[in-house]
C-alpha cells in the first residue's frame, strides 16, 4: 500500500497507520494459522476484523462480536 493509500485509509481513524498495519498483520497471521488447522474464514465475520484493523474496536471486543455472529448461523 503506498503512502497516499495509507493516508486515505487512515482518514477518520483513531489509530496511526503503523498501528493499522500491525493489526492487519495480526489478523492475517490468525487467518493463516486457522488455515493450517483446516479452518476457513467466515465472510460474515470480516466486518469485525475490518473494524479492528481500522481502530473502530479493540481486540477485547472482537471475540464477543464474532461469537454473536456465529451463534446466529
């Protein structure tokens, strides 16, 4: 992602571009780990991951939101 893309992606965010990238890498790592276990990502959960990466929610809020989504399926 180039500098302009990062700046546009970071507009309105409450965290730095560096923190967003750190979070993005953490989410990707979790996806890869799950894939190695034979698990596939659920598309309905993607907005929660996106909200975490953008700084809208914190890590502690992710699990309850994902559990709620998966409970309705």
